[in-house]
């Protein structure tokens, strides 16, 4: 049944009704005690991510990007502030929010196939055959079908990262938290995965928070690119990328966005964050 639209509601109100925040990060601060003193990794960071939005975080090494992802995942607790997922406080990891870590975190005692299957074993609604079919689908997607029986130690760094990607995608989480997932890959594989991830994101309506050092990658994938600054870690600037999808990493329009974002990074003293493009 169609709801009557209030005649006097503003466009902003209407959009809020359609797209409530999938993730709400409210005033999150986090510090660490290290041998060289206290580090304020995150300082009152606030961010709303809408359902099915793709948000990229860009910033220099050590500015708190992984810390923020870990807090959103429920793997770490903030000192103050809160994270809400679907309006509920995040207190622990959940199957709905999967992280793809910066370093591949695979089980060395399982094969490639076993690693991808692992997350699917927690899905009781899938039959054994379904789980196998889904695992095979994602291994093919990342180009590792030939290696499904291989042991983890037999793989290159880039191959391990692709297994991690397949493992994160296989249980079909609503929210994917990706920490520089493509950094270790060669340019050709990366380009192919840019296409695949855009397709998966669109077809499955995933909400993605994606950390990268590569500005062009951020502009290619993100609806928004957020620039971080370190010590203390803060969000400094935000760019909405209004280009049609699927986006081609090599397009001229995309390069223009990347140039603007790079200039902003330089302005806030974050030039070191920019990957060689
Ligand atoms: N467990 C920890 N103990 C002590 N300090 C930590 C810990 N985790 C992070 N830090 C510090 O917090 C700050 C932010 O770290 P974080 O890993 O979030 O940065 P990052 O933006 O992900 O960097 P990179 O781009 O290099 O991955 C850094 O100064 C780091 O040294
Ligand atoms: Mg990191």
C-alpha cells in the first residue's frame, strides 16, 4: 500500500525516511598506551553510513583507519562514543558485519576451499551442497578455482588476499568492512576486482566501508571519499563522487576527481597518504 506523502515534507525529510543510517558512528574516541606514550588514535569521529552506501576512508599511515573499522566491527571498544548498526549499539562482532583485514587472516590448517567454507558453516539454513556451491562461486570470482585444494602456505600474498575476499563475501554479510583489501594485488587483478566488487555491491545491496591509500581506487568505488588526518585521528574532509556506475578506474572523469581529492590531501598535509597511481 502506498503511503500518502505529506504535502509539506521537505526533500531532506523524505530522503531520511528512505535511507536511515545503517551505521551511525557517534563521537568515537580511542587512545592507546604505547612505549612512547599515549596515542589518540581517534578523536571524536562521527560518521553516518546509509544502507547500501559505499564509503571510502583515505588517510596517511597511523591515522586510525583500521582502529575505526575494528570498532565498527565490534572487535575493539571505543573509550567514548558509540557505534550503532541498524540503530542498535555494537558491543561484539556479528555475522552481519564482516571485516576483511589488512593482513590476510586465514586458517593455515585449512585448505583454500576450507577457509572460504568456514564462514558458511555458521549458516544453518544452507545445505552442505549449497555451501560448497557458494564457496566455489566466490573462489571462481576471485580467480582461484584452480587452487581450491591448495594449502595456505603455498599461496602468494596476493592470492591469500583473494582468499580473504572470497571468505568475507561468501556468507553474504550486509555490511562489509574492508581494510586495504587490494593493496597487495597486481594491477590487472585489481582492475578486475573493481568491476566485481561494484557488481556485488549493487546486486546484493551491501553497505561497504573501505579503507585505501589509493585515491583513484577511492574515487572509483566510493559514493563518498572521507579524508582522515592523524594524531589525533579525525575526519577532515569529504568528497561525494557523482559518477555513473560501473566506473572505470582509467576514465578521465575519475582522474579529475582523484586530482581534486589528492589536492585536498596535500592541503591537509596528507600527501604521504597518496599511493603511486
Ligand atoms: N593495539 C595498539 N596498541 C598501541 N597502539 C596502537 C594499537 N593499535 C593502533 N595503535 C596506534 O593507533 C594509531 C592508529 O593506528 P591504525 O592501525 O588505526 O592506523 P591506520 O590508519 O590503519 O594506519 P595504516 O594505514 O598504516 O594501516 C597509530 O598511531 C598506531 O600506532
Ligand atoms: Mg590500517
